[in-house]
């Protein structure tokens, strides 16, 4: 099996997940990248993953050492040249709660003395989940779990990848991650405004987890896919089935009326470069030149009815 790359977004129960993987595959097969100054970071990361370092040599050393899992607080794009996006996994958490949890972590562990408002208004702490996944087609990640649905998510992960990761709770600051932090209305409103991109990402990931569970119950396969953009009178997107290698058949409706069926088998070089699947032959495009501006285009998997991310799409041109 290809190694998995875990993008450990801070305060998303990632430590519980990482320790669960340690227990299942053995710590000696887990490589860690938590920064050059961290005692947790593996020696080969400190040796090769640095300014002026040779990432290719890191990949060779990683495989030669028999590692099967890479974890750390890094941006997905850092390792996108070595590992396919389909090998990457992560957990997302309610953005408002995650920011407050990280603030409490800094106060407790690093002596942070500024106010919560000062912390959450700093640019590095705004839309952090989206930024850590930026630069790669996040929809194509091998798996995205939800912190608030941790046991459910780990169960889905185990069934997809054939592991038996235990359900651990290593949150040391509170009794349960299910207990939300209390905020004033003004704090909550400002946090939601600042982290609007993270909120959209989180809600979409929740919907996709719902579809995984629904399709599993019907013994049907999940499809990763999304609308991409409008270009030269065509609407472009992509789709990849997790089961098998046949192209996905998609059904499009315009303003609620049947429009066309297409196969997702066009070549997309960027998606090939990122390792999304099918060698990049997973794109589709439809002619929209005769459709009016503002028309609503829905796209679903013909076999299951699962909508693609970004559907419905409101035409701009």
C-alpha cells in the first residue's frame, strides 16, 4: 500500500489520530514533520526538508526507511511533488471552535498573554484550515474526517484503507471536544466573518462525509469531484470514482431541467501533476454558450445522485 500523508491541522484531534496510527502500524513506520525545532520531527525531515534541502532525497530516504505514514503541521503543497493528493488525509474542525482552542493552547503552553481578539485577528490564524490545504485540489484528498464526528470519521477511514485505528481521546485541556467554547455574540460574529472561507470548507467536508456514509450503506462507491471554472464558453469540472477505474458518468440539470450526461475522461494535466487519479483523465466540460447568465447548473453522479462539490454552479457569463 502507498504511504499516507496526514496533514495535521492544529486542534482538530490530530494527536489522537496520529497516536492511533502509531499503535496500528508501529512508531518506527511513522515519519514526523512538526518543524525543525521540534523534538518530535524525524531526523530525515531535519536533514532534507529545509531551505536549500533536497526534497527528492527526502522521498528516497523515506521509502528506503520503510515509512508508511507521514504526519505533521505542514501545508499540503509541501509534499505534493512527492506524494499523490489521493494519498493525503486530514481532519477539519468547526473553524470558530478550532481558533479558540488554539488560542487556549498558546495561553496554556507558550505563555501567550494577549487577548483572544488579538489572537484571532492575526493573519496566520485566519482561515488556517483552508490555507494549510491550499495549492492542492483538496476535494481529491484521500480522506477528510470531521473532528466533531471523530469516531464516525475514523470508522470510515478504517474501512476505506483497511486499518483498525482505535478511537482515542488525547485532548488534555478539557473533558471532551464536544463541549463548545462559550463566546460573546460579537466574538462569534467576528470570528465567522474572518473565517468565512474555512466555514465554507468545513461545511462542504461535512456534506461529503454524509455522502460517504450514505453510499456505504447502499454499498455504492463514493466519487470525489468538483466544478472548476468557466472558460471560453464551457463549464469545466472533474470527477474520480474511489472504486474501480472506469470514468464517472455525470448528469447535469439547468434550472432544474435535464440538460446533458457526460463522462469524466478528459485530460487535466494539473490534476495529473497533483496525483488525483486516472493519470489526469478525469475531466469533463459542457458547452454553456446558449445558457443565460445566472442559470443554475447542477451536476450529480448518474449512478448515485451524489452532487459534485460546487454544485449548483451559477453561470457568470
